[in-house]
């Protein structure tokens, strides 16, 4: 069992603000470490994490110049099997898949972009295989005949995000976490403000995703919402079954992903654009997702459309989250962009380490909020 699961002899009151995958993971791990945890969220598990694809893919998401992001993601990926096993030991299975990822390029320009990624990953010693269009379709049957080529990334994982969130709520509840639905209006130092009242704790962790920017002044200009729309589809009796592994694609420069679920559903995403805190689903977004997906996996045209949803990712300027103390002592655990599910294990372990005075994972040091202040001071 992870060292963060060891028991403390004295319970310390801890507030976790935000009940997405990051907040729930922190609350569960902290409660298991002996903290007396109160989690504030009007609807735990129903924010951006609820509409995520569930890809745990730091290598497929990598790009030159974001080495710290890759390093943190790979560290968390290594922790994921143990994280999932600990959840299963608590009586809940998060639905972890080890089938890997294929990445497809729709046209020659898209494939050239993927080749740049493959060369970059190879220079870092990461395993990735370049595939021709024919090899791509042999690796994953059902992919479109017009796809020009792609990559095979064997080490990436995937998780059923909704099973994971339910598992975390159950595990946190079993560890004694108290859930409060009162909306939080601000945090500072060791205080949590809810309406006209203020409550004090020994420690406060801010893990409210995109909403973190409205709850602490130091994050007002550092975390912003990025809207992303997803579709959930289900194969019909006469249609091809979903792919057996995650399929990522670039279609004329636009990202697209298809993530299968054990129950036969297929999660399709994702659009990404600046829209403030607007979380409505647009007709344009649905059309774009379906058109791109049909080029990648034509069978989706015959699938049943089960759900359309939109979520607000918490983006930072450099795609690296904020994990560490703000100037007043509030511990930030936010700004995870597209990688909240991926980074949940390493973020939770880093926060618990900081709470208990233990050295956090080395890869998490680069994510400290001080990095932004240092850049601002040198500008």
C-alpha cells in the first residue's frame, strides 16, 4: 500500500475545496493518512471530471517544450496501477484499462505532425512506433481507409472516469471524509469562507479546478476555464463494436479521441476553446466531433447518440498544474488542464507529503506555484 495510506495518531482538521477527481483523491489519501477531512463541493464528482474521456496518456499528449509536463505525467502513470489497486482494496473498482493507445493522422500533414512527436519521444528514450495507414488499420480494425498513418503507444492507460469518481466518493466516505454542499466563496490562509461565515482548519487545499481562479486572488490570472465538449455513443446490434483500445487522432490539425468503455459505450471528444464559464453544448461542437470521428472510425455513424456534455478544464499558462503552497499557506492542487485524471495519483501523494512534512515526488517540484512568480519577477 502507498506510504500516503499510513495512519496518523493525531487527527488534524483539513479542508479540501473541490470535489472533482483531484479533490476526491486528495481527500481520500489524506483521510487514510489520518487527517480529519471536510470536502466542500455542491455536487462532488459531477464537474469537469464527470465529462472526461479517461485517457491516461502522458506520452501521446507530449510535445516539445513541455518536458516538465511529460515528466509529471509519466510519474503519475507509474503510480496509477497501485492507486487503482488501493481503490479496489477499499471495495471499489475504477475500471483501469491497459490496452494502450493508437494515434492516427487523417492526412499527410497530420502524419507529419505525428512524426515530429515520434522523433521527439524517441530522443527522450520513450517507446513509440510509427505506423503506415495499412499497419494502423491492422493494429486497430475498423479505422478509416483514408487515414494516412499513425503511432502505436503501448504504455498508455485509460480509466472509466465515472466509475473512478464513484469509487473515490465511496473510498473517501469509508475513510470518514465529511462532505459539505455549502458553496465556498473564498479561501485564504487556514480559512474557508461560505457565504457570511468563516471556518478555520489546520490546513486548506484548493482543488476547485477552473473555479479556483475565483476563490483565491493569486490564481485569478493563472487559472482559466477551457471549454470541452464530449459525446457518449453506444454501438447498436448491427454496427461494429467500439475499438478495443483508445484511439487518438489528428484530423486536419484538430485533435479527436475515442475511448471505449466496458459497457459498450464510446466516449468521443473533445472540442477545446475559450468560452469563459459557459458550459452549454453547441450544435457546432457536436457536428465537429461527429464529423472528425467518422473519418477516424466510420462505424460511429451508425451508433446511438446517448449523451452530449460539456466541462470546463482548468488551464494554466504552461499546461503544468499548480501543486504547492500559495503565499498565505493555502495548498493549491489545480490547473491540471486535460490531465486531471492522469495526474490524480501524483497530485494526491504530493499534497499529502506536503501536509505531513515529507519530501514530495521530485517531478512535482516543478509544478510549485512559485514558478509563476519567478517568471513574473524576471519579466
